[in-house]
C-alpha cells in the first residue's frame, strides 16, 4: 500500500496557516448518510435539520471523499476535474430541484493520491462524472457554502462485498490528512415496495423493515463486520431491505475505515413509506 507520512499534507491540502495545524484532529471522523429522496435537498424536515446539527460538531475538513450509491460503475473510479458539475440524476421531480447547484470545487490531487493508495487494486481517474444527488443533496446541508473540495469515488458493481471492504481499508491514511470520508446510500432501500399512500406518515416502517434494521443496527453496534459483509446470508427481512447492493455498499466502506476504539453514533433512524430507512451513522467524534 502506498503511504503518506504522518503530518505530510497531500498536494492541494497544504495548511495555509501553520498555526491551525494543531486544530486538525489526529483522524477525521467518518460518516454513512442515509440520503433518501432527492427532495431532501430542498425540503425542510427532521432529516436535514439533523444533518445541520451533526455538521456543527464536525471539524472542518480539508476535502471530502464521497462514496455514493449513484456512482455505480464497472471498475473503481475517482472524479478528477477541477470543477465537477452538479448532476440531476433523477426524473419526475419539481423544477425547483433541477435548479439546485452545488458548485464545490474538485481536487484532482486527492483523486490521484486515492488511486495510488489503492494500488495494487486497479482504479482510474474520471473526467466525465460530477456530483450526483447522493453527494450534493446531503453535502449542501453539511457545508452550504460549497467551499470544501469534493472527490467522488465510484462503486465497482463487479466486486463482491468482501472485495469492497478490503479495498476501502487502503484509504485509511486519508483520515489523517484532513479528508472527511462520507458514504451516501440507505441501509434499508426497497423502492419496489414503497407504500405511496402512506409516504408522509411519520416513522412508518413495515414489520420486515423494522426487523431488518434491528439486525443491522445490532451488528454495526457490535462491530460484527463479518455479519454485515455477509448480509446476503441473513434472514428474509434483510434480503427485502437490501434487494440490490448499491445503497448498502457505502456503509461497507465506512465500516472498513472504522478504528477498533470507535463507537457507532446513530441518527435519523426514522422509517419512510414502509420500505425505506434514513439511518445515518458517524464514527470518530
């Protein structure tokens, strides 16, 4: 694994004020965020209020590496442009949502260093993607000024869950360099079983959704990463909760970066429309 000397900032992440260096934590926290509907970008609700509340307790990062459920590719990629575009990767929503822009800069040097850290795993730089709604719909509440550089990391759909976990561990050095690593997905995400008639019913979850969340939350709390990696061997409720891996895998990346002494801090644990859950987890604060 390529390494970074402790205290040595990545190119593009240098401290402009050396006196502030001691204010940077030894390691940045890590976050898994349940991003839910793109409408959370423009609605005022309990989820976004909690995002803003949590943000107040975070140290200001030098940069953000975001692993989004919606950047799902063949091969592992990192966005490497200076000015990533805001991608409106959805349909059927109000025009107001398509007008949202999140003009955060990119940081090609972070993308390049991430590729180096993943060696000997193969990964590549991507100049064509941008910031999808898995990133900007939540980051706009954490960092509304859009002044923190953001690099997106894709999920390689050809890899197994164990391979994703192993690969993610190679990125641990970035936590020591002021990089906030964010996984954005949903722990329970079955769009095919949404109860649209009760979409606005508060904290409404089907029995199987509640059971699966209890199982998954317990495993996260107990640091049982093996069980979470092998989620496809758990009961039927969990299989209904995770019908495809895209929204679950960002959690696996965050778990792989968790230190042994870090405890899970849960927030936004409400259910939505029966088959969705907004649970978010933070480590290291």
